[in-house]
């Protein structure tokens, strides 16, 4: 089988007139170039150069083969350039999984804008609080909030600064009072959710874990936020999920002296080979968008 590198060395040797000159151009030894030419001659079963101690010239067969070699290399170069040009216009289908609250209230607008910027790309969004298996389910990448513990996945940070916060509506606080200490959570209506069959009723706040309770529970994190806004109780939510509600006054931050647990947002995919141009550009855009959401967090907490 003819090696492309050997073919390129043949063309350059013919142009430069010596193995030494061709070797210097590509940072090889003259003997390595000579070996490459010999391999090519064996594959073609012809003699490409007439060699002597003082000169190197193409044989008649070499002269005849040189245009073919140049044409092959030019075709390959053109193919590479075409791929680069086409990769600038994203095509195909990108399948993205995301959590319910983050997907509906934060990511939806950004993903729509991403699609507008790349009209030849199809987007399929899977919005659910059920954690997808990236090796089994028909998904290319997932956007996840929380510490990624599965070492089989590759996680690219989007919002490494994000963490959970305690929030409630002004109406709830007027009716039930404001918790002043972390222990006060035990006497309040706390909004719980279920993820993968597990009830998240243990809230780490201020270095302690509190087992909370309340009359409302759901498997949809977006409903927890909606219940909190409508005054049904206290929620323990990711900052990026409730930021707009806090800034708009629909929710208020509670116990801000107690740091909530980290909830970094990551773009997750199963294998480095799947870091396609579409995934690369999506990561770049989302990272920039999430950076704007950090604004307000230091001042309010």
C-alpha cells in the first residue's frame, strides 16, 4: 500500500533535486527520505530516480509518474480544505438532554438562538429530570447540574461556580415567617423532589445535613420552583434555576450566611471522539451565556 507521506517526499525530492534538501524541509534524515523513496518504488515496481554519488535525477518512469503523484496530493489537500469549510457550517443532528427546570427556563432560549446561528443543524432536545445513559440512550451530549461522579464520562464546565440556595416567596415568608437559623428549616414546609426513585429530603446547609419535610413532593424540578414562586414552601434550588425569580423579587434568598452545596453545570459526553464541531461550538456558546448568570450571586449571598 502506497503511503501518502512517501508520495509527498517523492514530489518534494523531485522538486528539490536531492534527498538531503527534501529531508531538511520536513526535519528528517536523508536516509529516511531515501527509505521512503525505496518503499514507493517497491510498491510501484518501477525506478523513480537514477542515483549516483553526485547527482539525483528522475527516470523516464519517474517523470511519467510525477504528475499523477501531484494530482493525488492536490486531491487530498482539496478534500481536507472542503471538510474545514463544511465544518464551519454545522450540519446533521445534535441530540441534547437537559434537566426540566434548567431546560425550560434557562437553556431553551439559548438553544433556539444556537439553532438560528446554524440553520443547517437539526436540534433534538430531551427535557427530563431522569438521568440519561449516554452510552445507551439516543443522546449525543447532556447538560447536567451537580458534581459528575461517573469517571466514564467527559465533563466540560459551563458554570463551575454554581451552587444551591434556599429560596421562598415573599407571600410564604409573610404567612410562615422567615427562618433565621438552619435548624428553623425543620419547622417549615420544604418542597421536595424525587430523582431516579430517591427522595431528596436531606439538605446540606452550613456544614450540616437537615432532613426536611413538607406536604408537596414531585419528580419534576420545575414544579418545585413553581410551587416556591406561588408561596407553597421553601425550595433548595440551583442558583441558575432561580436567579431570574430572585432578581425579579418573586423569590427571596434565605440563610445566605450558610453556603449551599456546589451544583456545577457541565456539558457531558461519553467519548472524546464525539467532541464534534457542533459540540465544540455549543460548549463555547453556553459557557459564555452561563458566565452572565454568575453576575448577582456574589452580591446577594
